[in-house]
C-alpha cells in the first residue's frame, strides 16, 4: 500500500491549487442542482402517496448526504489529492476495488450523468426553440437490434455541442472552468430561491394547503409497489420510502465531486403550491414547471425552461471538471489510458477531459426501443437506473473506510475528524445498507444489472494490470509496489 503523502506529491505536484472555498462551494452546489430536483418528486409521490411521508423521504436523503459529507471530510483531509473516492478506496481496501469504482464512474456514473443532463438541457431549450426536439431528426433512428437504435436529433446535436463546448473550455485551464461554474451556480441558486419565494408568497393557496396538510400523513393516489404491496400498510410505506431514495439520492448525487479535484483546492485540510395529486401527475414529471405554471399561467413553462437551462449548464460543467480528475488519478496508477495521466500547459488533465467528453457523447447517441409501443428512449437513462444501487455500494464502502483507516492507519494525520464518530458513519452505513437490500429485493430488474456492470470491470482490471506489469520491469521495484 503506497504512502498517501508520497502519492500525493507524485500525483498532484503539477496541479494549480486555484479553487478557493467559494469556488469549491460553487462546484458542490453546481453539481448537485441539475434537473433532477425539479422532476423526481413526481415518481416519489406516486410511490408514497402522502405529503408528510414525501418530506420524510427527502429528509432521509438529506440526512444521508450530510452524514456522508462529514465522513468524506475526514478522508479528503487525510488524502487531499486528485481522485477522491478512487483514492480513498485504494488506500482503505485495494487497487481492485478502487478500479471498479473508477470503471463504473467512467462507463456510466459520471459520463452517463453528463449525457443525461446535456439532453435535459436540450429538451428544455426546445420549450423556447421548438426546432430543438428529440423528434426532429437529422439522422432517423436506425435499429441495431430489436430493442436498440442509434439516431441524431436536433436535441441530441445540441447536447453533443454543449459537451464539446464545456470540455474544450475546461481544457483551457482551471480559471475558465471555475468562472463558468461560479457564474451559473450563482444564477441557478438565485432561480431556485426565486421559485421557493414565488411558491411561498405568490402561489400559496388555501386549496393546495388543505390538500397537502389537512391529511398530512394519509397515503392516497399511490401506485402499487408489487402485486401485493403498496403504501397503505406500514411495511408498504417502509418499502416505498426506501425505493423513493433512488430519485432523491440521485438528484442529490455527486455532492462528493469536489474530492475529485482536491489537488486543486487551496487549504484542503473545509412550502408547496401544488396539491399532492398535481405533483403525482405533473406532465412529463416536470413538477417545477407545473408549479410555475400554476403561479404564472402562460409564462410558467418558459420561466422554468430558462431556469433549468441555467441549472443544467452549470451542472454539466461541474461534472466535466470534476470527473476527469478521477481518471487522471487512475492513469497515474497505470489503470487507465497512460496519456490521461498528463497535464497540459494550462495544468489541467486535458486528455482525461477529452476521453470523458467523447464517451459521454457516445452515450447520447444510442436509443432504447419498445417494439410494442414504437417509442424510443435513451440508453443512458437505463444505465443510470441500473447503476444507482452500485453507486450506493461504493458510498457505503467509502464511509466504512473511516473505520477501516482509523484501525489500519491510526497515526496518519487527520486535520479533520468526522463529527459524531462513530454514530454518524454507522448510521449512514446501516441506513444505506437497508435501502440497498430493499432495492435488490423489490427492484431486481434495475439493481442486479448495475452490479453486473461493476463485475465486468474485474477482467478489465486484470488485463490492464497485467499489461502495465509487463511494461514495468525496467522501472524499479518502487513503482511496482505503488500499484499493490
């Protein structure tokens, strides 16, 4: 196991520590607020069927996020280097486990999210510019099997253009990436606060208040979870709360992305206007749009489209900026394309940025196809659904690394120690593990495939490691030991 301090100098020695506390905060906020928070409440409310329990579901997600952040704080202060979770998992467990996370991050989690949010940007642009649409084809869908196709619509083209633009600007240097991030995060935060203020002070109405708070805990209008289970029973509500976390946790996901760019951080050692029924049946699940449309009839759709365009643009930039640093760290350990481990003249991992961008673009092009309905979907949507449970496994392991490293490396400097230890990390592990068990039991179609994506990384790891070892003999034993 390599010494973290030595590894830090070898990996991050050329990075420019250009991210201040404000910049880091903007990156975290920017990557968390995309389009999910305006949409996922619809599906969550259909599972839960109660305004009170819907708020409980969001509170669980918020509690998990805060607890996770407190634990990650200790790990990032111990190992303030590019790579984030990849580094923590490598130091606490093994290069294999770290690689499996990096593999899943690259193949689906980060790049799939970039693709998804880029298409979301394009979709909402289409509200203002109707020619931008997933139904306006430059290349009509070409079936490559009975369930998959490839196409190029005007919406897909715009999504690709946005990925290329933001990848290019980030290769020009950290100051460009953080300038875009700070500008759009401030704008999206202002837009979100304005939406909340409009809901509280302008859109508040007695009918919605009574519908949501008159029978706060009573479940109604819910969808069945299985053939014999729904939210009308205590067990059903428990399962519904767990299943709803795929939406709330996904919308709050990527809060830890600042750790990927830790090598560039300075001093790294710090009300409802819609009734529940309207939320459940918001058109296309666009709860935020339905809210503004209720407050500002005729203008709400356009206002929300503009707000989400700002939000998604900043989110894509944050994802692109942060994700490439993880692949850079992998490349420095000879577990990714070698050239991705180099910095350009602007002291950013340009090659890693372009590899990430090109793969995200490829994920924009494939479409899923339902032969019974003739409807085309998006491949990355399925992949992201599959990988939520796999991502949660890595989060549990990373939080558990706080316990493992305190036992394994007790003398390692810890500028920050997890607040509430050991209760906070233990509570996170217990809660997240419970959610995972429910997901695997009640949503096998969208959880086991995610685990398969992770497992597929095992032969890739051995192939890459064997190839790296074959090229290593002339380098000396110290290089070999740094990979094991």
